[in-house]
């Protein structure tokens, strides 16, 4: 098969487009014929990308295949797999300490895959996996979001933030979001009742008494957010552990593969209530340049790799 691999830890310059052996699914695994893969800022800096642990203590796994968000077709079932059949259209988030989807085939645990909704093509499904799960787990699992809640989403125009706005609205919340001026109309169209231009206005002056803050920015933005959170409210961050003042709650988490949550996202997508934002689609052979673009630019949405069919 054709794959993108890194033979030594590094940035985009470490990646090569080359021929590699097609993986064989083990017990409980599925071989996916990849049609699209999405990439994430900072992914090549993660310890888990290059080792078998999240915290830097793991053993070297090189050569590695990057890109943890996948959409494709089930090509083969490993022993003991139930609930999926060959030919199923699937999507999912690959565990961070495993090879990713920048290849024509990838072997993954069956439990991280869900059936792709017909409302999304492969590129959109790949773009939904990580950002969508992050939004769902942050709002629902860690933030305890319930219908009628008032939510502040920081970075509402970004890949994760834009999905957080959509998920919160779909779950019955009213949403305020911060965003760049160029993204204000887009974020309002997602369902935000108010969009604050963070370059021109302090969000503390525009909103108060929110039940939940979803933080994709960190730093001073996180620190200032306690002012707008009601007593007993929760701040959930994907950037850094928050230091919560007395009477308020702070949560930091790292997204995890989750078939059940993927199924919920697929349901919302099928209802037309959820759509990921894609900046561009590039060929698999352009993977190194795509990672370089993540470092040098500020894409408006996900960069997705289009993967040619394998033999």
C-alpha cells in the first residue's frame, strides 16, 4: 500500500510518501480501506504520535503513520469482531498511540469505529471525528450540559469550537461564542445567539451568568472566564488544567475514542444539525505540506487528506 510515514521524530520534514506493508487486523480489530483522513495541529509534537505512551515514557514506534481521524470502508474483520461487516462505511478516532490513517489501509480496534452517516461524505466524516468527539465529551460528559443551559464557547469559529456551538445548540442550550470578526456570520449561522469579536470587545462586558464555559483558547481567556460563570458553574478546557475559584468547577480533559458518542454525532449529522468545517482537501501525497500549513497558517476548519483506493 501507499502510506505516509515518519522514520525519525520530527516535524513535517520527517514525513515520507512511500510504499509500506498492508497491516493485518489482530483480535478485535478491523482493517479499514481509508478514503479520507484528517490532521490536527500539534499532532507531530505529541509523544503519543511517536511512542506507545501519552506521557513521554513510552517506547519508540517509528516508523509511524500520522493522522488519527479516519473515514473509509471495512475491508477485513479480525477474529472476534461483531457488529460490523465487510463493506460498511465507517468513521472514527484512532487511539493516539497507534498508527494513523495517512495510508491506504489501517488496522484499528473495532470499538473506535461507527457507521458513517449518509449525510456526510468521507472527507466530512473524517473532519468530524476528533473535533466532534471533543465537543461532545467536553459539553456532555465533562460539562454536564442539559437542555436550557447557557453556554459560552471560546473560539467558536475554529474546528472544535464550531462543532461545540452546534452540539450545544442541538442539546438545547443557548450559546454565546467568541470569534474573529471574519467568522462572526458563520458562527451565528451555526446557532450562536451572540458572537463577541474578541479583538474589539471584552466578552466579560457582553455576557454574565453562564452555566458552562467551553475553553479552546486557554491563558488569560481562561482566567477571565471565571468572571462570567455563575456560582456552581463549570469551565471545561481542552488547553490547560483550570484553577477553579471557590464555588465553581474546572475540568481539563483529553479526548478519547468513543463509538457511542460517534453514534450520537452521526445521528445529529443525519438530522442536518451538525456539519464539520473543512478548510481544504489535499491528496495523500501532499501530507507533509498539509502539516506544514497547519504550522504556518490558521486554517478555517480541518485539513483533510484524500486517500486513493488501494489494491
